[in-house]
């Protein structure tokens, strides 16, 4: 769901999001474990999945993404890629570590300083983003991006899951080819 932050309550450590295109007739409740209220401001555009809580009310689920670096009127679209902002060389540019970008472009995406400033990104942020890949050039992160506002523990879980993804894909491919080979052997007998 995509919506706009309607209420940020730093005392109760919760937020509410208005999602006019959802089937819910009320704002979506956001617990502090899903999105840190200190990271949100009223009217910011956010994106998340919704579940219905024990009281029958709509509640946001992690990961919880906030759009950054966008003009207000730009249509909302979650980025194609997800990765972690890092700076492997203190004197070099920031990059976004992303397995899918590495697969499609042969390397991680570069995060230029002007884009990082516009989106207020720092090392350690988990983001959803799109890339521009000029001919014979490095893939570059383009604004806007979506920053994960979920707790550090949930971000770590997401990063770990993404890091394990190639390994899991290799295991699935090996498992598939093993079962294909077994099927061929059975047919031969």
C-alpha cells in the first residue's frame, strides 16, 4: 500500500498513515517496531504491506519504506532494486550493494554525492532504488529512492535474506537439476 503519513506521535511511539486507495475506512496503524516515528514526518509518502491486527484494524508490516528525493507531484513507484548503501573506500564514491544490480550490470550501483544529498542517504541505509546505466558506464542510483524506516534488526534481517538469495537460488537450481536428472533416470528404466 502507498499512503501519506497522517499522524506521528513521539510520546506513544506510533504513527498513522492515510491510504485513500486501500479498502480500509481508517488510517493504518504503524507500530514503532515497523517504522521509527522519529524517522517520519506528516505528509511524507510511504509504502508497506498491511495486515489486520487482533482488533480487526489495519496495521503496517515491515519493511516500511519512505520516499526520499522526490518532487511532491512525482507519481509513486517503488524502485526495481533493493540494496545497502556503503562506502568501501573512504576516498571513493558511495555504492549500493545489490545482488540484482551486480547480476544485470556486472557491478554494484554508484551513489553520487548529489543524489545521496538530495535523498539524505547515508552509509548503512537500506534502500529501494532504480538505476541509470549509460553505455559503457557504471550503473548509477537515480532519485527518488525509498529508504527503509524499519528497526535496525529488521533491516539486518532483510539484508541477510538478500545476501543469502544467490546461495538459495543456486541451491534451488541444483535441486531442480538433481530432480530433473532423477526423473530422466526413472524414465529410462
